[in-house]
């Protein structure tokens, strides 16, 4: 299994500023992902964080707005840039463990972001 | 395109059995996840099905039919703490995950 921590757990930010969310996994994982969960909705995949190369973004998400870093196999950051109230959401980091007894995906506790 | 469908809400009685269905149409398919999510918390992993058939894990079982694009999560001996949202997610090509809208289950005494 994998334990995932995120910082900060929550934040309240002003419009136009940026926030960087950190995600730390307690073991080396092949795949790390960033999701957004808006109030009352299911999870939406923002991007796959690739170690040593640029992240792969889903339709509707761009690098300028959500720059992602993944310097090694246990850590990733997501920045929400030039924030607006529409960015208020929970941002979840996730890691996928392949092999062994089966594939599993683990989630961090999430970062609750409120943009004023 | 990608489309995953689940009932929006279900209600069941404590001690009963409930089946939550998920149908999907995706451009690629490696497997299907089920997650449980309590309000205000991150989702927790329940199951991952790759092959057709039923997989049982205690009170929870998950079934997959790849040819029909269909899965269900079966919850037995329902408890009040099972009240939560249940998310179906497809593991597609490129290892990205597409989530369904979620089913909000209410367990009544």
C-alpha cells in the first residue's frame, strides 16, 4: 500500500494569486495524478505527473494554469495559477501502484482551496 | 469519447443487500475501480476488476462484464456507516482514470 500526504490541507486565497500544493508518497510509485473535485461532483482528472518529463494534461486543463512538477518517484507539486473563485475546489493527489497482488490507486487527503 | 453512467441516488435498509450498477463506454479499457467516498473525505479504494466475473471481498463484491461494458458493486449486510458515495472509474489506455458521476447511497435504520 501507499500513504499519501498533501500540504496544505486547506487554504483561502485571493483572486489573482497562485498556490502550490505538495504531494508526498511514502514509497516509490510509477504513476502520480492530480484530480479536482468541485462541490457535489465526482473527481475530474487534471493531469498525470510524469517523472522527469512534462505532465500530461487532460482536455480543458493547460500547463500555464496548472503547472506540475515531479522531480522524483515520491513527490509532486501542483500549482493553481492566477486563481479565480471558479478554482475553489478540493485538489487530490493520487498514486497508482502496479503489480504485486493487484493494481490499486491511493488518494491523498486532499487540499481544500477557497478563492475569494 | 468516454462515458460512464451510474444511478445518482439509492436508498436501502440496514441489513439489506444493495447493487450499484455502472455502465461505461470508453476508448480504452484496462480495468475498472470502485471507490467509497464519505462526505468531506478522499475516496477509498474498494476493488479493481480486470477480468470478467465476480470478485468478493468480505461484505463487498464487484462484478465486471467487459463485453457488455457493465459492472456492479454489491454491498451485503448493510450498515449505517455504508452511507456514502460510490464511484465507478475506468482505467483506460495511458493509465488515466475516468470517473463516473457517483452514486449516493443512504442506509436507513
